[in-house]
């Protein structure tokens, strides 16, 4: 009697549907080809082919994804054009595909014409080595499907997605971000190409936007940042799986084309101090310490301590001088002493 009651209790909790699912799962597991995913040390796995290198340091290699990041108007698309043209020049049969999800049709076409001009191609004639698609008017779902099908159909060597966040509805969604990044990795692996996406940075902390940015950063071979520095843009290795390349610069020339360049020379601290006190303490003008400090505070929008440090530095460098009665003035050219009011 006890045994039958025990049997009754235990078997009453078994759902026939769950039992069937367990059997199906066991059947599926038995059919998995584990060797397909085994890291086999007996095989000679070649290093991925670099598509773009900087000073012999691989930037983009086949079978990987990467990211160009930067704030708005930092010239990220100009860098895309520069890198695309560099790759097209490297091999006669190299092919590039660009997906533009952000710009209007006029500006999207203008960017592609820019690549043609850099490659010395006719900018009014299509070239099969460079295919570009305008996806701004599609929904996120249709954009993603188009990108997937186009890459699978044409199998380009190098792919740029200008505006990857527009391939998803919510770039803060953990699930959607993970799905997008997994798909990009799958496409780059299956088609033996490299996929580079462009993503904006947060205004406050320079991190890539949203959860999508975190996922892309974690899975990218290279994350390179573009920062605008006056008339030039700096390209910085933010996160690189390979050896970091050296920071480089480019500018937009008079023909509207990006080109590599040297950084702009920034004025040294002494030059800045010289300019500051030339303005606040012109020739023939003398000021007491408190008055000079107040002028520096107001002009530079700094507190007392910072203003006092600037005055001290200017004195040490001979930019300004403290006279015998405690007033400050700029160095006096020889023969001009009589013009000073003391």
C-alpha cells in the first residue's frame, strides 16, 4: 500500500508534454556535431588576412568586425572614405560595400563620389568594385534584412555600415543589441570579409552609445575614435585586439577630400600666457597685485588660486615683472622707462 501511494505521488508530477520535450532535447543533443566547434590544435590555422594596416599593424582583418566612433561632426564619414579608398588602391580586385542609414540621398551620394575621386575614378559612373546603398527610408527591420541579403549576395571584401544603430529599434535593448552583433560576426565569418560600423559617442563620457555600443566594443577587433581638433581630425586607437597603431591625423583639403596630415601646432603654455598678459597688461600699464588677479579671474573665468598661479608662472617666465613698489607691468623696452607712470 505504501509503495503504491509513493508511486502515485511521484508520477502525478510528470507532465506528458514535458516528458516528450525532454526526449526531443536529448535527441537533438545526441545529433550535435561537437567536433565542428572543437579547437583542433593539430590543424594549422592561418592568421586572418589584414585588409587595412597602419604602419604594418593590422587594423581590419577578414572574419572580424570593428567600429569607428566619435561625436557628431567629427568627420567619421570622411575617415570611412579615406580608408575605403586606401583599401581599393591596395588590390585590383578588392571590393567595398557601404550602407548609409543616416544621411539624405544627396549627401550619401556625395560621400560615395568622394571615394571615387580619391580612387581617381569617374565620379559620375558606377564601379562594380564599390557598391553603396541608401537605406534611410526603410524601417529598422527592413534595413537589417537588406544588409544581410546584400552581403550574402555580393560577398564584398570590406563592408562599412554608416549608422549601425539604425539597424535596430532600441540600441539600449540587451537582447536586440546582442542579436545585431551576433549577426554581424556571423556575416563576417561566413563571407570571410570585414565589417566596420560607425557609431556615435555619448556627449558626456565618450563611451559608445547604448548597450549596442558596449556589445560592439566587446566584440570588435578594433575600435577607433575620431576627434576633431580644429581644422584637422585625430584618429586614435581606442581598443585594439592587435598592437595599437600610432595616432594619426587627417584633414579635408580645398577640394573637399580627406587626406593624411600632420597635427596642428598648438600654442605652448608660455605663448598662451604671453597672449593673456599682453591683453590684460599692455605696455605703459601697471597694476597692483589684487587688481591684476581680479582681471585674470574675470577674463579666464577662474578662481583666485588659478589666477594667482597664472600670475606666478608669468613672473617666472619673464612675461610680466613686479617693480620695486609692488606693481606689475610688462618688460620695458630699452629707452622707454620714462613713459611708465611711477
